[in-house]
C-alpha cells in the first residue's frame, strides 16, 4: 500500500518546529551581530564609527529591500522551499566568511548576507502558511509560534552580543 501524499499533523508539527527553530537561529545571529558590527569594523578593519554605522544601515536597508526581487524570483521561478534554502545557505556562508576575519572578504560577507536575508524572509513566511492547515485558527497559531521563536532569537542574540562584547 502506498503512503498518503497528504501531510499528517505530526509531519506538519515537525515542519513548523523546524521552521521556527531556523527563524529563531537567524534572528539570534542577526541580533548578536548588531551590537558588535561597529566595534568589529573599527577594530579589525579600521573603519571609522560614522562610516561603520552608515555601512550597517545600508546593510539593513538592502536586506529588507532585497526581499522584493527575491520574493518575485521565489514566486515566479524558484518556489518558497528553494528560496528559503538558498537564503539560509547564503546566510550561513556570509556569517562564516565574516567570522573568518579576513579584511578583503568583509564586503563579500556583507553582500552574501544581504542576498541571504533577501531570499530567506519571503520564502519562510510562505512555508509557514503552507505548513498550517486551511483553518484560520490553526494558521494564527502557526504564526504565533513563528513570531515567538523569532522574538526569543532576538532576545537571545542581543544578550549574547552584549555578553560577547
């Protein structure tokens, strides 16, 4: 007998837990980097504080605005799952390159992270909507857990970043 192609509630829960954990980790990494970036740019790359703040604000702007073309690509060509996987992979590579602490790779790391955020954010919300059932209450509950995980990641990342400083 062939298995059913309809996802069970157990696999939906596992998928939702996985998506929430991934979102929490992404927010943790982002908020851990937030308080440290200007110090890192000053100490490791001799970038003055006003310039480092300008670079970081440009990074933030491009990360959010990049969701428009990346979301269009996800809708038209890639799909939400592929878009989210590409974004998560690019984010991991970007944070890894940034952690390698090579002076010539700073701009590559920031560009990779911008592309990662751009692909990750639109696809993740679509996947959460797909994982939840068609019932409005179940969808609200799924997004509640998603935003709870994101906020816990934010708090943990900010506290870790301050501690690491």
